[in-house]
């Protein structure tokens, strides 16, 4: 396996943990309005982080030659999806 940029991984991990802490502390009242669970938004944010990690590792295995070849198509697709 290729080596992973450790400072980037640490920064991602710290930001993800910080985001989870913020979601758990500021969304209690809003969560109770939406559902009976006071951690509704926390779990929702956690699921999005988990899906992001899965997509990250899938993209890590993607060949860089293919990305360079179709970079314009990827860029336009991402811009349209925004």
C-alpha cells in the first residue's frame, strides 16, 4: 500500500472529531424537534463521515493516470453536481 500523508490524516481526523463534538453539543434542541433522539444530527453527521472515509479509500486505489486523462470530465461533473 502507498504511504499516506500523515499530517493530512491527522488534520482530517482532528477536524472530523471536532465536527462530531460540535454537532453533538449544538444540535440537541433541533434534534428533539425532528425526532425523539437527541443525537439525531450527531449520528447523521457520523454516517456522512463514515461514507466519506469509504469514498476516500476507494479514491486512493484509483489509478492516477486515469485521473489525469479524464480530469476535465471529473471537474465538469463535480461542477454540475454542485
